[in-house]
C-alpha cells in the first residue's frame, strides 16, 4: 500500500515521549558541535519516525522493535510526495540514518537495553546525474521575479543571488551569520558545513550588492532587539532565522513561476552554478572547493551534464553535424 506524505499526527498527545527524547538528542548534538543545519535536519528526519509510529500507537522510543523499523523502511519506500513522486533514495537513506544515530545514542545513555536499529539497512544507492540545470536566461528570469520594492521581495532576491553566486547548500545559507560576511574580501564564511567542515566561498559583486542591500535596508526591520538578535543573516517576520522548509518552498515557487518547465529548488540553483562555471572553463578542483566536496569524484558527475563543451566539439568535428542545403542542380527530376 502506498503512503502519502502528511504532516498530521493521529493523536494530540502522540510523540510526547519521543519529543522529549529527540530534544535531549538534539542538545547532545549541539554539545558535540554539530551545526544548526545538521541538528535541524536530524530533528526533521526523526519527526517522520514519530508520525509513523503514532499511527501504530507507539509513543515510547523503548517500545520500538527491529520489526517496527523494518516496517518503517518499507513505509518510506512506498511514500509519495504531494507532487506524486516517490521519496528519493537519498532522502530515504537520510531518514534511516537519523534513526540509527538516534538509537545508537539511546543505547549509549542507557535509555534502551538494545539497539533496534542495529540491523536496519539502507536502500541501494542510485548512481544518478544531477538534474537538468537552468540556462543563464532561465536563471535571470528567476532572479527578476521578487518585488525588490518590498522588504520580503528584497530579502528573497538577496537569497536567490547568494545561492546563485556561492552554490551553498540551503542549510549553510540558513546558518549564515552577519559575522560571516567579509565585504572587503568578497567572501562568505561557512561554519560547519556538510561533514562539519568550515570553508570560505567567494561571492560576486552582484550577489554582494543584493546581500548588502538586504542587510542594510530590510534586516533591521525584522531583527529582534538586544540579545534576542542571534545574528543570522536571513530572518523571517518573527525575527528568527528562516527555516529549511521556507527556503525550499520559496525557491521552488520562484522557479515554477519563471516559466521554465524544469523543476527544482535550492539544489537546482546549486547544480546550475556548478555546471555553468564548468562550461565557462573553471577547473573542476575549484568547483569541488566551492561546493564543499571532500571527494573529487562527487564533483566529477557535473562534467557529465556540462553538455555545452561537448556540443561545441561535436559541431566542430562531426562530419554530419550540420544541415547542408540541397544542390538545386542535382535535384531529382522524377515526376
């Protein structure tokens, strides 16, 4: 039976024990210096487990069995999103990894006698190319959509420009703080990105222009006073850091409204930046550094979608690449 993604929990009291355990687990991750994005991602992934278990009347983490988690694995495999597409294998694996890490911690602190996730298997990894990327014209169409005459429109334009200029991940953008902006060197500091690694990324003068406009003109409107301001660059109307879900929904909406038939969100812009830079002649090693890849093999897949160079070589060297007009003098005279 195929499950459909839902944010609803079957009982108002469901997940309370899980909520306490997950909150303590999140505190443990923070003490271990996990980034805000990583902690948020773990909590979001574990919320899927609590909703699944609530439908089966299980609210205590200690009552979960290996068989229960095997059912959860099948549930993820059969779940479809609201757009009718199944969950990506990478998404399923991340949900299951969160369960394994959570229960490893539960066992270590003595909250469970045995780890029910010990034998939990991940789905077989797919070897897929990045999705279709946007052309320069399509990117510009997306960038032109926010109404920069309004505070939130200017904020959205700045977000899109930062994504496009730096190719950072959405969790990295969410965690960006004012102190991470170096206007003089035109760089942004990414604290504890994926793999808990710090790095600097360049930002172009155009991206820095929109970022500076937002910081100077809009951010003060929404920032909380005094110690309430945590220093995050991009804020919601509440004065708190914007959420991962908001970033996804916002970028998805702008891309969808731009007129392109291509689908995607924050990662589509990331893929686009990497591909366009490769097609512009950038060395793949610099692309890997920009993207924060620890292995060059991860970046090399972009060479397989950087089709422009291949198209140019094909046009220049393939003897049958061009349509040649028929010679009128040799046209057939059959009637």
